[in-house]
C-alpha cells in the first residue's frame, strides 16, 4: 500500500502540492493526470525520495522496490538481452554468486532463491518483453550502441518491466513507442502483478490499462475510480454540481445582503439585519473549479484541387541498393484521412518521405498535382528548433514581410500566447515546442498534411483540440501515431505497411488491435493440429532391435574416430611437409577430409538411433 498523507512541496518558491493525501492499495493500476506543469513528474520524484517533502509523509511497505525509467540505457557493447537481464539486480547477483560460492549451505540457499524468483525462465521472459516492444530476435543480440536514443529508451523500459518492481512508476511511456508497442504495453500492464502508477496523456492507455485516475489539480490529489472516460464524466458532473451550488449560494448571499442594506438603519429591523450579517459572515464561500482555458489549433484552409492529388503506380523505393517498399499502387484525394499501420522498421517513415517528396522512387511513377503543397511534421523537427530563439523569431524567418501583430495572431491560433511568444524555445515545454512545429508545418495552408507522432508531449486537452482541428481541416491527412483515440476519431482509411508492401486494411482499428494482440497466440485449433498422436508402445523385440542399432552406430563411430586419430598423428609428422613429399601430403589430407565427413554422418545416424530408442521406451 502506498500512503501519501498531507504532503506539501514547493519548488523555487512556487507551491506545487499543498496538504495532499491519497492511499493507493497494493496491486492497483492508477493513471495520473493533470495540466502540464501541475507537478506530476515532481510527485514521482517525491515518491522515489529524490526530493524531500516539505510537510507530511509518504509511506509504503518496508521492503517495497520502486522502479521507473529514468533515462535511456548507455550506448555500450552489451547486448539488448543481457542489458534487460541485468536489470533484475537480485537475479544477476545470485547468478554471479552461484559461480563462486563454495559453502554448501549458501549454495543451497542461492539455488532455492533462484527457483523462487523463476530465474531459469528469465531469458525467455526478457526476450518476450523486448519482442513486444518491437525488437526482433536478431536485434536482441545486437549491442546497445547499434540503436538510437529512442530505441534505447525502449530497452530501458524493457529492463524495468522485466525487474518487476513492487511499485512501477511510468512517466509518458508511450512517447517513444509506436502503435504496436503501445498496444502491447497496455496488455502487459493489465497483467502486471504489482502496483502501477502511470503519468500519461494517452486516452486509450488510461481507458484500458488502469482502474483508477489520480487527478493532480489546484495542488490537490483526488482519486477517482474507473478509467479515464469515467473520470472525465465524474469530474464534469462534480463541476456542474459545484457551479450550481455556487450560484445558489450567490443568490442566497445577494438576498441576505439586500435585506441588510434595506433595514440596517431601521430600529425595528436592526436586530434582524444584524442576524443576517452574522449569517453572511459564517457562510463559507463555494468556489467552483476554474474552467480550463480552451485549447485550440487553427489550421489555415487550402484551396481545393482536382483529384487525385497524389498517385503512385508500380512504385519501388528504398535507400541505396536496398529496397524497402515495392509494388506501390496508391492514390490520395484531398478529402482522405489515412492512418499508416505497421511495426517500426516496416517502412511507414519511408512511405511518408516518398509522399512528401523527401525520397524518390527507384522504379515506377508518381504523379502529384502541380499546385500541391505538403506540410510535414515529425518528432525530430521539434528537436531541431532553434533553442536560443523565440517562437516569434521562428515565424518571422518564414514570414519576414508580415506585421508582428499578424504573426502573434498566428501563434495564438496554436495556443502560444503572449507570455510564450517572447520566451526562448529552450525554456518552453515539450507541448509548446510541438505546437510551434505544427504551426510551421501548416503555415503554407498545405493540401496534404503528413503527421508522424504529432501527439508526443501534448496533454489530453491539446490532443482533443488537435482532433477537432483535423476534423475541420479541408486538406488530406496522413497519420502515423500510437494514439488510438486520435486515429479512431480522425482516420477513415487504414493502410497496413508490412513485408515491403502497402495494402488497405479493410477492418477497423479495434480489429487491428485484436489482430496484433492475438497474432502470436496460436489458436486452440492450431494447438490441437500440432498435437501428435501418441505412438503405440514398442514391443520388446522392437526395443532390442533399436538397442542393437544404437550399438552398431557407436561401434562405427568409434572406429572412425580411431582412424581420424591415426591420420592426425600422420599429418603431425613435420617431414611430411617437405617439398619432396607434397604429393603424399595431399593424399593424406584428402583421406582425413573423407574420414571427417564420415564421422559427421555417423554421428547423425547415431543420434537418430538414440532418439528412436528413447521414443520407443517412453
């Protein structure tokens, strides 16, 4: 059980949490939500003990292990699999000690504990987690240095999931996952055996992977039962009740004050007026929660073009001599809303580059409307903003002839208000940087907008605003996102990028989700088909014959080994390598090669005979 009692904490004189309390029972999965900057990540640091609370206390079971993803794993030469295995420090320590322990009692204790923590299945469990997060079996044996920072963050996530801490703290874990990885994580967390706290703006994750929502708002913590959608309804209902109560109270106060104002000067009513003054003083003012400032995106509207705006015929593309996508026959019209599905590495980004004219076809034909304008947003563009410049300076570079007032209006249309316009980008939040990048991508009113993970760092309100803006937008949209809520509300066509091809996925996203979660689970029928009928028990004569065959194989192998030993001694004679004996050396080398091949065949026959005998005796 995690118990937070009356804690307060301020950073740089700014109060983030005041007299907040909550109790989270063991094994509960809780999503933590709140506005950007409310203090959610700080709450995690308080739980981990990185910051001391100003007042109050945080308590948990004495030996409870707390785990979270603090940073990416280093780019060293250790394989991904070994990196994840090392994350379970207890198992790693016991395995190392087992190699050197000499005391019989200690050895027995080590083996017992290794059995208790299921240490022998560890490699399989670690491999399954890495596979779920997008790493193939071959990649799992590659060094960490072979992967970029985003992929090493996945390895760090795999490590903490594998170590199974008693309290798992995850801060925006889907920000560096694709849709397939995010859906796998949802499924994994549903089965996780211990307590989980997740800071997330991913509505799908908060609806499917948690059973409660912890809301950090106005420096207080409030725990709501149920997933995010239920929390949103409860919060709206609660706010409506408080607004209604505040209005009733205001009307009552106005009525009392009116009586006081009318009769306080009259002697006959003075006592009654004084009584109402006291009532007003005792009345505790009901303050309804502030309405959150509405988040907006304002995409400029492009003129209409004749369809199609892009057509690809028999396209082949890739990098250098490596073909990534082939047999591309695609069409995009201006009213299309397309989601690209498929695991990382299958070619979604490659297709996006082709569509945005950032990568040419190796073969085939691509036709674009002559007036086509394309807007492109990818997460790496957020990281490429000039951190020492302000948003206003960024947009002035693109629109040097526009009046500052017009430029500020454009920034305001993407939620960048007066206080952020003049702030250096390096001091803006991740969400504010993403808004600036989206503004720059849509500045020219594109007919086609390609968005690669646009919701990273956007809070839930901003994601909802993005949905509204894309729904109202009159251009075509191609989306790559791990946010199923966004995809389900925006996309009306699904393209599956898999095995070098791009094909239409004719079912809905829920069907795709079910497909991903079940594709590695063989069906019961398939399992039954795989079950081989049990062979009839062999007779005594059959077993004797098989034993005789095994003996013959062993004798044959032994004779061949003796021949190989004699030939090895012969070839070890240094005089055999003198110039005048070269012909003789070639003869003996040929004989040795022939005997070696015969040994390999004899070993195979012997192993087959052994297997037949074991099967017959089973």
